C-alpha cells in the first residue's frame, strides 16, 4: 500500500509540473480553424504585425503572426486588393491564417542581364504594385511583379527599409527582381519616370544592354555624348537613336543617373537606357485647354522634375511631370534651345505639355 501511495504521489507531482510547463490555453493568441474569408484593400496604417483591411463592412484589424501563410502575397501596400482567411484568437483579435494576392497583372518583359541594386525606405505613397523607394539621392519608382523573389522578406509594408535588385522592363519602368530586408551599406541611388507617353521612344531593334552603372552627369556632357562620373572614374556613353531616354531626359551636371549600356561596333560604350532621379510631389491639376509657348535654353539648375528655361525675359521654372512628347532631340543638355508648350497647374507652376528642340 505504501509503495502504491508513493507511485500515485509521484504521478501527481509529474502532472503538476507538466501543467506548469505547458502555456496556459488563454495565452494562445489564435486558433488554427478558419472562421471566415474576407476580401478588401490594404490601408496605409498597416504594420508588419497588424493588417488594416478596408472592406465593404468597414476597416478590419487583423493580426499577422509568425505562422501566417504569406507565400502567395507579401506585398501589403495601400490600396492593394487581398483575400485573407482568418481565425479567432483568445486575445479578442482576428488573426490571419493565409493572405492571397489579387488578380495577376499583365506580364512585362524585364531585362535581367544587367540588374541594379538600390536601397532605401518604402514611401507611404506606394500603391498597389508600384513601389516608391526613398533613397539618399531621390525617389525611385519600381514595379512589383508576381515573379519578384521575396524569399528573404516576411512582408513588405510602407516605412520599412529594403534593398531591391531591379531590371528595366519593356514598359520603361524598373521592375523588382528580388527584395531583401534592410539597407545595404552605402545606400543606393533612386530613380523615377516621366509620363509613359513621353517620346522619343527607342528605335526598333535596339541592342541589348550588357551592364548597368550608377553615376552623376559630368560637366563635359554634350548632346549625343554623356560623361558619367562613377566610383570607377569618368565614363563616356554615346546617346544614339537606340537610347531610351524617356526616364532621364535631363542630362545636366550633378544629376544622378542609372545607365544601362553595351559596347558598340565603333568601340564606344552606348547607352541603352538612361534613368534619372525624380522627386515625389503631389500631382497637380493642369489646365491643358489653354497653353502658352516659351522659347529658351536649358539652365544648369535643371533636374528631372523641373526645367529651368533661360529666356530673354528671365528664367522660367517649368515642371516636367505632365510632359507628353519631345521632338527633335534625345536629351536636354545645358545651353540646348527648346520651345516649350506649357500650361498652368493648380500648384501655380507652369507644366510642360510638349517640347520641340530648336
């Protein structure tokens, strides 16, 4: 009997110890059982641990756990449509079991032969599949594709820092090839785009770029020949009929650029594409029903955002965000004569509608 009591006592002690070691059921934040599936758009307040989802019934707060399945959707930027299966947690919150992406966007051909890596912070103005990356040199517009490698990130949300390897797409945007959390040492250059309707477009049959490099426009630059100051020294690139300058029209000294290039049969390096740093301003309403024509030369303060046009009456500041066409030249260099058709915007600036080289 005494031995039997000792065995019962030992068993009771083991059970009590086990109960101490096992977390209280009330500490379990979520159950695995899916109780509902909801569809909506991501709200800008979303963080890496809490998804704000705008639905027809209102804004829902859904917790993101380490076990949440994000294999089909890692991009949680404002206005992006997602589908979320949820479970009920004992902490009073709904918890995401799985997040699924919205409909796939049309496929764009992306040149992966000469990728460029840029680093910075995702701007809160990022929307859907368009990433705005704030870097130390400016803001870069990057398209996110279903094929983008996100194996090294949990989810992407605004306000977080990332390193993005990207390539030039057939739609003239830079596209994310892979994304890594955190900012690499030394930072990175950013870029942006002019209106997708901007000309001149590259000629058909353009050679494929074999490399890409970051740099700053040097003072020796002239029409048809870009001098780029890089970490490896100054480089020269021919700007020819095949060069895509739609995203980097202003080749004024001091401007930051990403240049994709190849070696031509003339032994010169030729620019396949030029992409420049662009700011991130709120879009203004522009009254194109009434335009004015201004003629002058490109000033040395010009950027990818604002053309400083030196006229006989003084210097005009003309924004380039609504530029639709360029005729007669591939790029704007200091001293180049331009005839600018422009219209007034709600921000009190004149905005270029079309430009013809003199």
